C-alpha cells in the first residue's frame, strides 16, 4: 500500500459547523444524517411494497455491519468481538423480518440501531469519527419512521 498517496488524498468534506464539533456540530451531524436518510428513501419509494420491504431487510444487515468496518480499522480484538454482536443482532432482525414478513422487526432494527448509536460511545470504545454517531442516529430514525408509516 502506498501511504504517500493516501496522505495526499483529499479529506472528506464536512460542513464547518460539524468540523467545529460541540453541541451545534452534533445537531448538524444529526440533521445531516436525517437528510441523507431521507434522500436514500428515493429508491425504496419507487419499489413495490414487497421489494421495498426486502430492500429494508437486506439494508438492515448492512447498517449493522458498518461498525464492523470501524472495528477492523480499530484493530483491537475486543472491539472486533463486541461489534460482531451488533452485526448478528441487526442481521438477525433483517432475516426475521424477511422470514415472518413482519415490519415490526424492521422498525425495531432501525430504531434499535439508533439507540445503539446513542449508547455505543459509552459501551464500546471503537475508534471512529465522532460525527458518525449523530449522523447514523438521524439516518436510522428516518428509516424507522418511514417503515412504520409505510408497512405497519
């Protein structure tokens, strides 16, 4: 791997208020995540109910796996093991939703993942960008509310 290239690569653009952090940065990241979640709903909104349901169930496994990526980057085995629990729990909720065709598993998964995001920094010391937690909460809650409105 050529680390010289990596060092000269452009950094992810973040709004100044997020870069500055603090309470305003946290709220801005939360709103940004909610907006990204809303924009991400364009595709499932165009799908039939059955296809959109499947999309959300499969995406639930992806959502659960994001922290695993952070754990792999972190490199500590204890963090990797802890994050695997989340992958299993949220992946299982997606599978249960598909098997039972019960949207409550999806609602529980997305809202539950938002709750996991909120307690995550206190429960597991995974190294990740601070702004990811509020952004993911915003994203997850928007998905959970949409599923609640559309399928329940």
